[in-house]
C-alpha cells in the first residue's frame, strides 16, 4: 500500500509539472494539467492557482473540487489545510464531498419533496428518507467547463455548468457559474451565480474539510472556534430542521466567544446526540445578502487563522463525525473521525418546506448571487 501511495503522489506531481501555464503580466497565475477521465470517459483537468505570496490551491473540473490549499503558518511554512485525495479514482469511489461545489440544493430536503407554483417535485432519496446535497449525481459529481484567468485581485478559475430541466428531479434549465479567486490577500473567494428558465430552488455551497494544523495531522478538537450566530436550527433524528430558531445561550452551540471545538462536543445534549456531534445550521448574525463575518477558527500550534465571510443567512458547522478511518488522504494518513471540519455557507436546510425560513426560490428571469470568502492569516503569539 505504501508503494501505491508513492506512485499516486509521483503521478500527481508529474501532472502539475507537465501542465499548461497561463501567464499574466509576466507572472505565472494558473497552471493546467490532466487529472484523468471519469467512468464515462470525460476528461478532467486540474488547475493550480498561485498568488503573489506563494499561497496555492489546486482545483479539478470534476465537481469543482478543491484538491489542495496550501497556507502559511506563523513561521511562513506552507501546509495543505484541506482533506482530499491525489487521484480522480478516489474521488469517484468515495463520497464524503471533500472540497466540492454542492448543488442544486446544499444540505437536506425532507423526504425529497417540495411544492413550487402548485406542483410537487420528487427528488432522489440519498440520505435515508431524505434528499442530500443535490441528489445521486449532484454538482459535486459532474464535470464543469473550466477556464483559468488572471484578475487584479489574483488568479481565478471560472467554472460553468448547465443543469438541465428535470436533472435530479429539479425544475428548470439552471445555468450556473462559480468563480474561485485566490486573492493576493490570502483569501479563497467563491462567487456563485445562476439563472433559470423556470421557477426552481437553488442553494449552492462549498464543502471543504479543513484542518489548520495540516491535512492528515490529527483531529480538529483543539481548534478554537467563534461563530457569530445567536441562534441555530435544531433538527429531528433525520437532520431535518424542526422550524425553530433556538437561542444558543446556555447551550453547547454557543460559540459567541472562542471555544475549543472539542470542549463540549461529547456532552449529553440531545442535539449533539442526534447529530453525532456538531452537524447543524447556525443563523449568521446580520442582514442576509450583505457580506459579513460568520466564523473565525484559530489553530494554536501553527498560528493559522481562518475567517469565513458570507452573504448567506446560515452556515453549517460539521465536525467530520462520520469519517471512520476507511479513507486514506493525500499524505498517506488515514482520516479518522473528526480529522476535519466544514463551514458550509448556505440557506437553511429544508427551506423549500419551511415558509418561515429565508426563501430559496429562484424565479424565472432572476439571478441567484452569493459570495463566500475563506480568509487566512496568522497569529504570532
């Protein structure tokens, strides 16, 4: 198994070395290489974006997956801080949504059904009796059209996809555009936009699993988290929101001041037990539609800080509760439980069936727009 891992790493490196380089203003901004073929024979490319500070991300056209994200620590040492694989085959076989674009609808829709304009739509049930992350073949499992570009802010990757009327049961032809920009301020900025020719529901998000100590370097329980949210949406046993917006005050769900992720994760709290840990939607303070800070995470041993900024009304905080040691990552390390965390900016789960929640209906002729920024820095002390 060790030799196979080394071959995968060598193959991965060779693809990058042989990539086509896109040069902007005399500087290499985006590299492109081959990353294999899907089972249907579609070519998958990998793009390398490097900002002027040396920070680097690699993204593939399959699922718009962020394969790696190299970020400096307090001493300037770069480490990859997202979980993932070295080869396409592993992404095709495994299904933890590592680093992917999620759609048409991020998170769950109860019983895979919703009614829009008087018509009931039935979706795939791929999470027990519920619909999860766009279905059996969501946006994380399609090949996107991709183009690397240079921008004043930094190198960018433009991804486009046409989700046809009826795909996974959703109405309308949905034209989707996602732009990843690796800014020179050490941000991974994600701009989402979409338009439809028929009323539909849309809720796009990003699903990287972060470990600020470095990919494969233990669990994330000592990371210090702040969530700028006064309330969260409790769920039933199927992780479907009950409709309540519950105050975090006096509960293990209060991260209004910095708290280690693992400090209260095993308390005998009903919601923690239902989620097998943290796997809930927090209601981000401030006005939805405005870019505001939702979360901050600090990793003490490296000094790395991650800030999450978003225009979305909510954020799903997930602590890798279902990683179980069966997946081996890029560094050859096995991903054990809670070896990564997700902060998925979003509209609330099951919003199409909860009229009191912010709407996810996208009307014909309207444009869906959303922005999320993952901003990295360090604390010296």
